[in-house]
């Protein structure tokens, strides 16, 4: 019987930009797991499976040091494909070293499409401790097909230390094979002691919007059931939030959102 251990990782895994979003919970199962609850160090051996949706990893040996450094033995396979592991559309295999919140290093890694090697990474260093820059996440899912999600993050004014005034933003360009192109823009601000907020807008030219009509009664596609509105081809979402701690006991939180349809929140 496999043992299961849930590890809470502070930061984000980014295996050559495969992991581009913060990773809050990494679930690891293996034939044998040994962990130190005091230091957080861990070792897992034999048929190791690590999952942090939408990313899955398979390896024979994984260790985590007390200072948050994960080492995945070669070969470790990484994918976002939702097929069975014997029928994956794509995977990245090689040696992976991840330092929580700092960087990811790939060594001798191959990108394989339908188990055919197409691209070799002898060495890839991906920094995680930069506040600004380009974020790229390619992948494949059954719902989107192949996809490429990109985001450029930049500072506009000031900083985000306590009491400072700060303004930053990010611009998104996303492409999904089954859905088409989408653009997004976000602004984040800090008003000194008067709290923080953000404004986001996302616009998608959905080329497959009729899937909600095709699958609304199909239990296998329960997430396509549309209870509220028509789903147009031009879809958008807008949101505004601000939070301020007025006193030690009192807080103010404002939030508003407007969506083109009842499913737009899922793509926002």
C-alpha cells in the first residue's frame, strides 16, 4: 500500500516555465516516505507521484532538504496532460532541482511529444525570486488542447514595503488551441497605510463557445452546464478589489466583478 504525504510548499515550481503559478499544496505518494516534522525534510522512494494541479510529476526518488530544496532524480517526468501516463500527449523528463521561491534547475531534460523526443535542455536555470519579467507556461489539457499562457509583469511607481505608495501591472496574452486568443490586463496598487487593491480585465475571443450547448446534458462534462446566461463568442471579465486595515480591530474590504456570462469566472 502506498503511503501519502501532503506537503505545503511556499513558492512556485517552474520547471523550465512548465510551472508558472504559485504552488500551495504538493501531494506526494510513494512506496516509502520518510519525513521530519520539525525541520520539514523529506525523502520519498519508489513509484513517486507528486501532484499540484494542473501539474503532475513521476519519479523514483525525491528529497526535500530542511531549507526547502527539492531534488527530483533523473529521469523525472513532468506534464499537465490529463491522459493516462501510458498515453500522454507530452511530457518533460530529466533531472529537476527546485529551491522554494528561488529557482528551478533542469539538467539533461527532454521534451517529448507522444513519447517522441523533440527538444533537449542540457541545462536550464529559471529564477523565481524576481518580482518582474516575462512568465511563460505551455501545456496541454483535454479542455483547452495545447495552450501557451504568457504574462509580462512590470513596476510603474514606488514599491510595496510597509507604508509605501506603489503601482505595478501585468499584461497577458493567452492562446488555447480549442478556444483561441485572449488578452488580459491588471493593475495593482498600494496606498501607504490605506491598503492595497487591484483591477483586472480579461477578454477572450472564444472559438468554441457552443461547447456549452453541446455538453449541457452530458454528465461527463458537468462543468459545461450553463445555469445562468447565453455564452457569446466574445467573452470578458472585469474585477475590482481593495482591502485596508483601518484599525487593529476594523478592516475594510471592497470587491466587485462583472462577467459576460456565467462561466467567464472560470477563465479569468
